[in-house]
């Protein structure tokens, strides 16, 4: 930054800055195969070049992503594999786009997403991503508009608010055109506040509180390394915990205008110190964050309230077991569920598929004498409470529940799918849609739970991932928990590092339950890291495998069902939700 002394002479026109009416903006929008710039690909680029309120050029093309397009993305954008099979590849499109954009100011709605993909694409294809001015219409809208006027800053909401000529459709050129109208409307608003030049506009956007400015020194001596950071208050209490790939850069962002969360700004004003824990790689940072959240429960982290609270479905231990929702898993339990409501829906689906009782009374094995309930009269319960069903007669249903939980059978899922078909045959489509959504949730929960359980059952597993610079990141995992982490940089022999990590790894004693005592959040983080493309298994005491007849065999069915659900209109979706309660 250059600081000049004040002067009394009048500034020339050139020194006043670049008038907004003379500034060239290129408004860009991308469609992609997913949300990760590192792992997903661009399927479409749309861009509109404007100056002085007039369109002076447009750029639009589909792009062959050279990979499959997920069904949910097809449903969202309408871009199918057939549409991109003959489209040009990004390697040929990117130079043309960079030439079209030139030195103009790039504009995007949620610019971080689009610029992240373009920057990653440029690096991937050997282009130098030029340092350029970027304007985000989301940030500008949040600075200009009140919450009462614009509760949501989604593109569709702002386009509707300003009466944009083009309706956003999740297609790149349409969304770029809609963003142009939103940009012009926002520039009119700031113009009335005296913002007339590009420099004034860029200076108007920052909204840094005095407390944020005063606390910038807290990030001065932090390392540029991956790890966990802890904001501490005046009594040494932990206020907030987070992770970062670059600790210094991430913590500095809390003292800039990019941090606009009210509670976080309040936290920054209270904080007296920032402690950091440098980690070997991202997995170690995520796991340490989870453990620190559980240990300190910092009040400014949303996840601090019961950070590991999950719900499980288990069979009760009695002569006529029933399905019960419990907060602590025991051997044979099924889950985890993020909410009790989700667990309840899974129980109701299982009760529709298998003849397990719904009542909560404890039934003795011999001479039960209760009065049958209405479900028994309707033929939906065998009435063991009244002695109409023996322990032996009731046992097959319980056995089938256990086989479903362990992944040895999916007969219950077949029964529920057949029920959907019958509802469709009699044209009860709304009820069928609601039941389909419930089955989707059950399959997803089973699939996730079985994958987590198979990982937690392994006494020791060592995995490696490329670090992106020619070296390797390692993790020693014992019963689903991260026992040690390290790395071998380029040129360092990896196996001695692995041997050392195994030698110093934490001893993990397995407990009862499907996850052997590990938290569901930690096992989930570890599994996600292991399943990322490029991960290699270095060592595993026993083969890591999922049951052959597990819920994973239903993933294709779930993908088709979700595609059908996304195709529903909002009105249809509201009707389905209203029909979701049992009849």
C-alpha cells in the first residue's frame, strides 16, 4: 500500500479513478459436476461482457468434463452426458475464455466458487491465472441491501427482487445474464450513495469492525501450515475452534471484511489470543478439531452443543424384542442418525416391512395376558402380548432385522420397494413419493452405518495419499480412530516413516457397539479421507471389505429415485410433504 501526503491541488480526472460507466465487466457463471474445484470438472461456461450498462459480447459453450455427470447434477442443470459427449474439452475452451475476458473486472454470483474452478483449471492446464479484480455480487448485495429487503441473496431471489429480464435456470449463460441485471441494479444503489468509480466501489465493500482491526496482530506470528486454531478469551477459555490448510492465512481472514458472521465478529472482539496445533495433513486437523470441540465445547462453534450426539436404533433385550431409539449404541445397533426424527422414520419404515411389534410394554415369555391393540385387529401385529404368538413364532422377524443391520440381507428393502410399486399401480402417487423418500433415507442410513462399522472393526489400517508435491501423507487408523499421522516429503523414503508412525501410534482398545467405541463423527471423517480418489492402502491386518448383500447394492436405486424426486415441481414437492404422514 502506498501512502501519500495530503495536498491542496485539485486532482486530475485520471487521478479520480476509473468511472464505473467506463469499466468493462465480464460476468461469468459455471456449471460443474460438483462442488470441489480440486476433484470436480466444469461442464459449461457462460459469460457476458458489459460496459456502460450495455452488453458488448457473450461467451457460452458446453464442455466435455471427461467424467460422468452425477444424476443429481443432471436433474439440477439439465446438462446430460449426451449433451457434452461431443462438446470441446476444457483445454481448448479455457484459452478462448481468457482471451474473451481480457483485463476486464470479473464478476460472479458467489465469486469464490467460480474463480476457484477457473483458477484450478488454469493451473491444471498450464496457464498462468492472471491477478485480476474480482467482484462478488453476493458480497455486494449483502453490503447494499438490508435483511428485511433481501432475506436471501440467492441469485433467483435477487433476480426476482430487481425484476431481471432473464430468469436463472442453472444454465451458465442464463445465470450470467441474470447476474448482469442484478449487478446493474446494485450499482444503481451504490451510485446514489456517491460511489462512482471502480476504486470507490472496491473501497466501499469492506466492512471491518474496529475490533477486527485491533486484533489483526493475533495472526502475525502464526505458521503457514495445516492445523487447528483456537481463539481464547480473557479467562483462557476456548471461544472457537477451526481447521485450516494454512493457519496464518485463515486466521487473518477473521480480521477482514470477508468475515461477516455476526457471532464470529463478536467472538473476535472478545478473543485475547490464538493458539494453534500444527498438523501433518488435513485428516489430522479435522480429527483434532472434532476432539477439541468435544473437550471444550466452545460457545461460538455451532457444533459445540452435544458435538457427538447421535441416535441409534437397536433391538431391546427381552423375549419379544422391539425397535428402540437410543443415544448410546450397543452391539448390533443400527445408525448413526443426526436427529431423533430421522431415526424414528427409519423405525417406522422397518415396522412396515417386518412384523416386529410397535408397542412399548414388556411382554413375558410365558402366559402373556394383555388385551390386543387395534393393530392386531387390523392384522398388522401378531399380538404376542395376548399369547397369540410364541417366542419361536416371533423370532424370524427379529432375525431378519439383525440380518438387515449387519448387511447379510436386504429382504426388508425388497418388501418396501414392492409396497411402492403397489402404491404406484393404484395411482396413489403422492403417498408413493412420501414412502419413497422414507426408503431413500433408510437405505442411506444403512449404507453409511455398514461402511462405518466395517472400518471400525479393523484393528489396524495404514493408508497414504499423495500430498500434491511428490510426497505422501500417512494415517494409522485403529478401530476407526486416527492413531497417528505423518508425512514423507518428496525425496524421503516413505516406509521408514510408516514404520515409525506405527510404532508411536496410540493404543486403541475396542469397546462394545458397532463403532467399537469411536465417535461417529471421527469415523466418518476418516472414512471420507480414505475414500477420496488417490488414497492407497499401505497395510491392513485383515481384508477391508463390506458385506456382499449390504445396502450398498441399493445405491443405484437411490440415485434413480433422487433423480425422479428432483424432477418434481415445487408444488408437487409440497403436496408430497403434506402426504407424508401415515394414513
